[in-house]
C-alpha cells in the first residue's frame, strides 16, 4: 500500500511539473436549423471541449446558449484574443454555411458571419492562428483569411459546396488524439493528420453510399491563399506543390492540440525553436545540390547537434 501511495504521489507531482501551454481555443457553434443537426453539432462541440481540456488549453464556446445574436459575442471574443501577442489561437466553426454566388456566409443566430467581416476582425491578431471551419461553403473563407502564421482547414473547396459536411464529425475526434489518425506513430495527432483522416473518412462515406461527393476539404498553411486537397498527399507529404507555390502541410504537420507525454515535457518556447530547426532542416535538404556536399554536411551537423541538445 505504501509503495502504491508513493507511486501515485510521484505521478501527481510529475504531472504538476509539466510546462503550461499558452493556447486558447474559441469554438463557434452555428445555428443548427433542425434538431438533428443540433445534436450532431453539440456532439462535435463536446469532443472539441474534451480535447481542449486534455491539451490544457483555455476553452470558450459560443452560439449554443445565451444571447439571441452571436455576432456581438464573437466580435468581443476576437478583440480579447487580439490583446495577447503570444501563444496560439485556435478558432473553430461548427455549423451550416450558404453561398449566393457572390458571398458565402456562416449561419449564426441573428446576422450571419461573412469572410470579409471575419478577415477584418482577425487583422489585429499577432498570435499564430489555427482556423478550422467544418461548415458547408467554408472554402470561400480560405483565401480572404490566409496569411503568415496562419493554418487554415476548410471542409469544402469553395463556396458552391453548400450541403451538410461530414468532415467535422471525423476531424473532432481525430484532433483529440485518435490512434487511427496518427500516421507517423508519434503518439499524437497533428492538424495535418486530422485533416487527412477526416478527408479520407468523408470520402469513404460517399463511396459506400454510392453518392456523388459534395464536400472536398482543403488545408492551407503557407500563406498564399491556395488550399491543397488530401488527395495530393502521400502519407504526410504532398506529392507535388502547385506550380509557382510552396507546398501546404509543413506547418500543419507540426501543430498539435493534444500532446504526447514526451512532447508535453517541452515548453512552448522549446517547441517553437524545435519547429524552426526542423523547417530549416527541410530547407537545407531541398538545397543540397546547390550548396554542394561539404557545405551541406557542415550545416546539417550544426542543425542536428542543436536538435540533439534540445532533446537531451
């Protein structure tokens, strides 16, 4: 009994010693329309809330109760988020969208949300933004919101895909750490892995039902405003980048909500530095032929030594 008490105390103390994370997640639950969709969106919202709790993130949920109009509450939350300049800000949308051929909207209680309105409110944000929009017509939000330090996932490839999207049903459990979605087997699921998993599962639904697919998700993390579909990826790497564009997925592959035990031992600053070193390593590998073998291996040794020291 004494040994068990000591073990439990040690585990409790070790968990208390884990570095805190500077991470905020704001979830916006749109107007459901029917009771069936209200149940589906609520289930996804709970999955996100549980994932945020596991991640040690600050969590706020809008749109499911309270005021008759959601837009003022969202504006206030975005103003508050812009007041901080550090950490990551996750913005998640669950709900329906519409598109009239000119402008897309995300359905809220009261006035709906448009890409232009959201882009303007996000302009003051200096923190890294991770935006997950799982609603129909969400693809129309991608280009207006893209930019540096922004990773964006949309359930559709454009505004014209306006039917209910199943992508979000699979993304929520995946980002919480679903083992099936962990492609590189590092005991955690990145935004890229969750995107690939949810895209695959959504595609399987239409294939199994012998129906024409009405949703094609996109991911964008290089700031050029052009998203990439899951079919482009081989494993977690894009087979080819669009002409004249850097490939998407590199940054999304580094961003994780629920960390593994090993990853949780690093501070935010250490993870940021490690991610920077890994990006430099990929850039170096791409320039190997141009640099020559001697220069390449000299720079490679420097990067690997710093990475090794960090993990040590």
